């Protein structure tokens, strides 16, 4: 009997199923908001503007992210800016802030978003990264007020129809992933990067209190959720590195983050969850051994431009590390021979050694031609001994 998607996912993560191509969506294989719109203009079917139809067209397999449980990043907040969506992510605060339009000029709009951040948005391209003008947490006084929004017992943190929701999730034969927060990334969203980095040095007790508040919230919510739902994998979101390495030192990581990570990962493993994912951009070579020490073992997107090399990581860490991504998006801007060279330089080895989920090394940007992306997917299928996509234009 053919294994369910859930069992295949677990077996790939545990290195029991080598050579199996599992193109998971959303999250691991996903797109910038403008990308499908650009592709339709290039000749892709109009129905691919719908994200689920696009994923079906590309024959992706579904990982069910338990987004209804408000413990991780809100990934799909939307605000209409002159008829176009401004989509952004905020930490799991309950209640969120009321959005307010502050001022505008010929090319920009300034507003308060649901995360309490003041941002300036480009009217011509609302989805472009905004300019951050202010953040809600600045000191102890503003933190004490903000932390009221992190009450783990707030009813809105869980679906109102919890029993029915839990029953529906139990019936899934696909992997279930629970967001379990962040210790650096959320604080950056609250304070802004530069003030946060100064606070690590100038006011470490404030950093400790913010991280302890997050840790307590996550423990309470994870415990509550897993009373009724089996969880297959957990996910942290951090974005705590830039091109050449981490934004804080390994010493600071050990002091501030490692003890709290271990509280969460020990709890998850005590409940049978041994697949613990972290999403962070940037160069991760100094962070991966620290995360492994904390009990985190699944790393994505492994951006190539930041010096991440999945083949080297596999050779270095063996079966201790589950890997995702690391297909260079820059190769997809070139011809099909370059795309083939990129795939063949790493994917056959990584699939054969196991514990690998292929994807572009972050969301697919709109400057990647549709034809090239379909070429990539068909090459991945070729490596795995699968036929080409059933429906393609190329």
C-alpha cells in the first residue's frame, strides 16, 4: 500500500526514505505575491492567479500549517493601498493594533499597521519592503503595555470551534506543522533592528523579559494545542542573519536564546515532535551548529548568495540536519542549461542521501520567467524518475 503524504514526510525527515521528491507547499515552495500575475502576462493560464490552483498545476504536495493557532508569525495580513494589496507579517499579538493612515505624498503612504509599526509604503509598488519609521516597543514602559497582547490564554489564540477544528486536523493524511514562535525575529519586529541590537548590550534584562514572556506563551499554547492535535513538525521564524553571518554573536545566542529554545524543543520532543524547523535568511553556517545544540534540526531556505551550501552541510552534519531550499534563484534568471547545471550540482546527491526538501532558496520572485520555473520543476521530477508535469506550456 502506498504511504500517505504524512508518512512520506516523516520518513524523509528521518532518513528512512531516500530519493523521494516531495515538493511541499506552502512555505517551502511559495511565491512573491506579484509572481503569478507576471506569469499570467507571460502566457500562463489565468487561473494560476489563484494560489491553490497554481500549486495544483505544479503538482506540489501540501503541508498543513496550523495558522489558526496564533503562536507564530501572522503571514498574510493585507491592507488595500490604492487598489493593490500591501501584504505583511506581524508577531502573534492579541488584539492587533487598529490600522491608521497617517499621511501621504505623491509617491508614498505612511500608516500604522496591525503590528503597531509605523511604515511608509510606496504607492507604485505596495508589496515592496516598506520603510520602517517607528516600532511599538522602545523601553520598559512601552514593553509592559505591549506584553499585555501576549496573553497565552486570550480566547482568540485558538479557533472558536476548537473541538471541530481539532477533529478536522486529526482527519488529515498530510503533515501538520505548528508555528512555535521566535526569540530574535519577533523582538526585531517590536523594536526595530538597531534599537534591538543596542538593547542586547544596554538593557539585557529587558531582552530577558521579552524572551521569557515569549517562552511562557509558547509553552502554554503548545501544551494546549497538543492535547487534542497530533503535530508532526514545529517551526520557528527568526531571520537573524545577513549575508555574511548572524546579527548577534554566538556568545549572545548562547546567553539569551539557547536556554529558551531548549525549553521549547524539550517540550516538543517529550510529545513526540522531533522535526523542528527554523526559517532564517542570510548566512547560517555559524548558526546551524548552535541550533542543532538547541534541538532544532531542519534548516531553510539556505540562501546561496549568503554562502550556504547544502551539499557541504550534508557532508558536515550527516543525518543530524534536515535541509530545504538551496536552489539558487539567480540561476532561474538565465537559460535552461544554467538551471540544469544548478539542479544537477546538488539535487541528485541530496535526494539520494535523504532528509532534503528541494525548493528555490526563498520565495520565487516575479523576475523569474514562468517557463524557467516550469523547467526547474520538471528537472527535479526528472532526477526523481518522475514524468514531466501533466499540464505545461513549455
